[in-house]
């Protein structure tokens, strides 16, 4: 920067020197006005309640001290569960010094407080005493009430010319209310709706009930609760209430079920196959005994991790929800999963992480594996050739659980893959492509896809 000298700057610097400290007359750039660091508390900008800011002069040693007082911040009602404090990075831009060159000035800009002490009181009781920002960040508020927060910032510059201290006092009332969000107010037949509940400081376990089907809450790592609600493929279109209670708080939301168009299939199956499976003595009882108990099993934890994977890349021989007319029958059955035709022996991975609830032979569905993914959401793998897991095993998404076969009520090697919550069969496709309501509140989805 070109140096020059004018009467204007002389007057400016003399006045600065009169208030502050030394002044060297070779200073020839505008005065840099010191600003007190601003603290952002729960999103509101707060100035120091007391302290002193030092105005430095670029290219010189002139300084002006400004005393600050009377900026106590009362933020009133804070509705969230936490109270975040952020320190403005520009706070130190103009308060470290002394500054004698461009280089010094740039270095000073990177300055930060040499200490920061945070005190927190609730109704006169000390909760934090001289905590650093990191310790404050680990502190979790756990009850409603009136709080007082004080922050002390100290700057100790290398040459000791402008020690600068700021004291902040911030009072606020923390009184969060529980809140619930639903992934979508409208859902197609075969879809999944999720409900996320922020319990505020309620410690009771929330309850959920809906005519749509079985649903439970599973706790999430951020302290919230999530419920996975089925919309059965044959659910009558219309409005269905979803009721949530949490202690003395309650919430009700309506889900509108919309119609999905499903196709039809005419199937001919050898009467001998029918006779040995569906028609076999005890086949229905066998299924009821082995598979139906899995319907109401639901682990109150989330095992699934990101999108479900399509277990095999087979040809789709029967779509989900299809109306199937077998051997000329006038009454259709519904196809509750997807059939993926592929060579016998093809490895079958777990579509997502979970707990194996059942693994073994069933007359109708052949060698079968059932995996609970949390919250009652399950996948079923049927007609397997071999089964490589056992009930009780924990599996990770992609682990091989068996191989494709044609066991049970089957006309050729294929995997019957099914998704259920309770007894409600659901459309697997939105779980594969990531568009399911299951993922609405999953903030990690983008990186996982
Ligand atoms: Zn099938």
C-alpha cells in the first residue's frame, strides 16, 4: 500500500492517541475499528454485557479503548431441547495486535480468544462452572426451566498492548414441546409411512396406534423416536388416523391411502406340485406354526442401514400385488412379494441388516429365511435351495443367507422376496430405489445411496 500523509489522518490519529495509547505519525491508513465479538446464542446475536474493545490503527500503534456495558441478553422462551452457542469467527479480526504491517494484520485476523469460560445456572444452581466450549457442547439439557448463561472471552496478544476481555450474560427459559412429523400425509397401497417424534424432555415411552396395522416406536440416536407404519396393498383407500401418546401429551395425524393399480396373472401349475405343497396335509398348519409367529415380532431398535438392496438381479416373473388366477380359478389370490427367476445356486444376500427370526424348511414356501430389520419391518426369502443362517443370527446388509432354489410351492428356480410389517405385505420397490417413506427422516441417505 502506498504511503502518504494528510492532515486528515493526523487529526484522526491524534484523537485516537488522546483516548488510547501511543501514536506513531508514520501511520497512514484508515483506523480499523475494533468490534466486540458477537456470540450467537440459540440463533440470536448477543453482545457483551461488559468488557473493553481496543481500536487498533493499521501501520501503527495507535489504539482507542472502548468500554462496553449493559447488553444483557434475555432471550425469553427457547422452544428447542438444546441451546447452542456459536462464536463469530470475525470476532478476533480487529482486536489482536499490535499491527505494524500488512502481514501482521493478516495474521491478526486469524486470532482467536486465548480463553473462553462458560458458566451455566438453573434457578441459582450451578450446572457448569468455567466449562470450555467443547465441554459445553457435550452438556445436555434435560429439564424445563429458567437458565442463566455467562461467557467470558479473553484475548492475550503477544505484545501485551491490548488485553481484551468480554463478559456476556444471557438468560432464557427452556420449555420445549414434543412434536411429531409424518413422512407423508398421503400414501399408496403397499407403501410405508414413518412418524418421527421429538419427545422434548418427556422420558416416558411413546405409544402409537392406527388401524393401518402394527406399529411400534424405536428410539433413535438423536433422542427422537421413529415408527414405521404399513399401508397394506389391499388397504381400502381413505383416511386413517394415527394416534400418538407420550405421557400427558398426545398427537393425531391422518394418513390418506390412495389406490395403486396392480396387474393380473394367469398361472398354470402342475397339480402334482399343488398336491405336494398347498394341498399337502398339514401345509397350512405348518406355515401357521412356523411363519405366522414372525408377523408380530418387532425389535424396538433400528437394524436397517440405508436403502434395502434387491437380493438378486433375476428376471421378474411375478410382480408385487398382482392378482393371480391359478389353473383357471375364478377367484384370484394376491402375490404378496416379487418373484425373481435366476439360476439355482445363486447366492442370496440379506437385503439389509437385521436379526434372523426364522431359517428352515416350510412345506408351502420351501426353505425360508425371515429377517427382522427393526420396528417390525421384515424381509422374507422363500423357495431357497440352501439356507446359510440360523434363527437368532445377526446379519449385515449383503451377507449371504442362502442360495436360490425351487423348494416348496414353486414352478422353477426363483426367489420369492417379500417385505412385511405385521401381516401386511408391502411393495419392495420403493425400499430399493430409496423413495420409501422409510427414508424420509434418514439424514444419512444421500451419502449411503
Ligand atoms: Zn412368489
